C-alpha cells in the first residue's frame, strides 16, 4: 500500500521508541513532517536523528515533555505547532504497561496511568481539534493495547486505561 502524507504534520506521543518511532519513520517517509514527544531527551534526540536520516526532506521536531500534566500537554502541542506550523494528525501513543492484581493498585498508580494514557489524549485532542476543524481536515489515532479488548488477570491499571 502506498500512503502519501505530503506536507501533513503529525504530533506523535511516545515517539522516542517502539510504535511511536515506527510511526514517525513511516509518516516522514510518506512525505509528512513529525513532532516526536516523549519524556527522555536523549532517546528523543536519537529518534529524531533516525527519522531525519530516513527522510531528509521531513521537518522533524523532538519535544521532551511530561504529558501527564495539563502544562506538559499545552507545552508539547505549542512546540509542535511552532516547529511544524500546524498539527494535522495527532497520535496518542504514550504509555507504559503497569500491570498487577486489582487489589494491589494504589490510587497513585491509577492516577499516574490515567493521566498518561487518558487525560493526555483528552487534553491533546482538545488542543488539536479546533485547527483540524478550521482546516476541514485532520486525523486522531488513539493507540490501544490488546489488553483493553480482552484483559487478562492481573492487568490493571493498563487494561482499564487503554
């Protein structure tokens, strides 16, 4: 399948490794521009270099931000817009797999997981949708985990927050 994203700009959370990095590479190779967002600055810079090397014509931004907070989401989105001009595609991919028995999950563990996976997606969607509406084009991709569909035992909070 040949996908063309000529000139489209994507913000990808969890963009320093795994699926996020793979999507950044694919989007850039398809003619898009990408803003990779994650917490680790060193991993982000390595990911940016990898994407830039694979697609030299792409604009690639590496944005170190903690999107578990409203401030982190606002800063990440603002920096992505400043670097790319706009956000046409939002990929909510950030997340870790925190698994354990339901009764062992603390409020802090649940809150951290929900802030990273649910509230970050909500906040970034709120930031992206007005521009997408104004341009009458946009895409939002929310990456899930198979555990969200068929949760195994001892899979909370991840099976709930995804």
